[in-house]
C-alpha cells in the first residue's frame, strides 16, 4: 500500500522519469578552465566557448584557436551575418568583440556594471547586453563596436536575453520578479511581462510558432510562453532544475540541461519530454547547430565541451 501511495504521489506531481535515450556520437573536447557559455555559428559551423579567461574556438570537433581576453566570461553570442563574436565579462562590465574569420580581438566595449548576458539583433546589428543590479539594458553598435545607449530596466537584474528580430522585441528573464520582461526594440521601452517559474534563467524562442521556452533554475519545470499573448501556456516537468535551453528551429526540438545527469529533449509541438541522455555530469550551457542539429553542451566540471550527434 505504501509503495502504491508513493507511486501515485509521484505521478500526481509529475516527477516521472524521462525515457532514456541514446545519441549516435558524443565527443568530448577539452576547452580550458570552467567553460560557462557556448554559441554556434550555424553558417560556418564554428563553435565559441566562453571560459574563465579565454574564448575557445572549435571547428570539426577540434580546437582551432584559444583567444585570451581576460575574464571570467559569463556569456557569448555570435552574429552569423557579420561573423563577429561577443563575450561578456560581468566583473569588468565589458563586452569583448572577436572577428570570427581571423579570431582576432577587434575591441572591448564598456557596457555597464555587471553585464553578464548577451544576444544579437542581426537585422539592426545591435547587441543587447544586460545583467547589472539595476536591470539596465545596454545597446551596443555592431558596426562601430561602441555603446550606443543604455535603457532603464523594469526592476532588478535581468538574467537571460533572447532577441526576436523579426517581431522587433527582446525577451529578458527577471530573476527576482519571476517573469519574462518584454522590450519593444523599436520604441525602446518595456511593454509587458509574462509570469513564469522560480528563478527564470536561460530562454530560447521557436520563431515560427512564437513560443518561448524558459528554464526556471529554482523549480523542476520549464515554462512555455506564448509570445503573442505573453502568457504561460504550459509547463514541462523536468527531473531537475534547468538553467539553459536551446531550440532547433526546423525540428521544433527543445534541449535543456534539466536532467540531473545529462540532457533532456522535448517535443516542442506537444511540449512533452521525449528523452533523457545521460552524460555522467551536470550539464552546463546548451547550444545547437541549426544546420547539422549537433548539440553542444558545456561541461564545467571536466573543463570540456560535449558535441552530441543524433540525439
């Protein structure tokens, strides 16, 4: 009777074990000390890893360059149109600009205290940087590599950012407010907020369906937000709290580090977990190559990048 009751309670709160899954190939790539963030240029296939004091450049599962830029770095983003790479240093309040062709440092932009998270609007060649204690958002010019202006945030630090260039909005996760804050990138004002789970962190967007996936680092579920109505339309229960999420656009497949020992795969059409890949480690930041569907996962515990094919 006791076992049956426990089983019933587990089902009631949704803590059902994700179905185990396999990958065709998992390659471990040594990338240096404490990799914190990963970005992929799906046009060139290059992968950029932000570490404690350097950017590691990976191509074909081989390290082709290590660029010392100081640190520690907290986030990294790439403009696939220009090839430029941007890395945030929260301690210094700066963003380092890297030429993706030569891997040379082009400049360092003073973005504001605590700048820790980045995304790029490729249509306007604008980089959105945030993370400071006041919740301000720095707009960086991708041509001149300078600070264009700083916008006042709604309240408190903003943890993650995802720009929707086509709809001219940018989404920010507000850790204290438990919301996704919506910035009108044309009017340059915050125009709304969607309540989500505890301690929202990383987020990504399925562009065709205008659906946001928000990793709540303080609770065992992912929030699914309708970008049109700015409401949470579903919750995807996970086996552990997640901090990072990446969407494969063509397949509408969502990947997150919400597994206690690896990676979770979610069907974005049904908002259902379809597999858990054991990696033997607590996965860090997650990114996906839109062309090849290779998933890249930072492994800070082993100073590595995992390249996962066929998951």
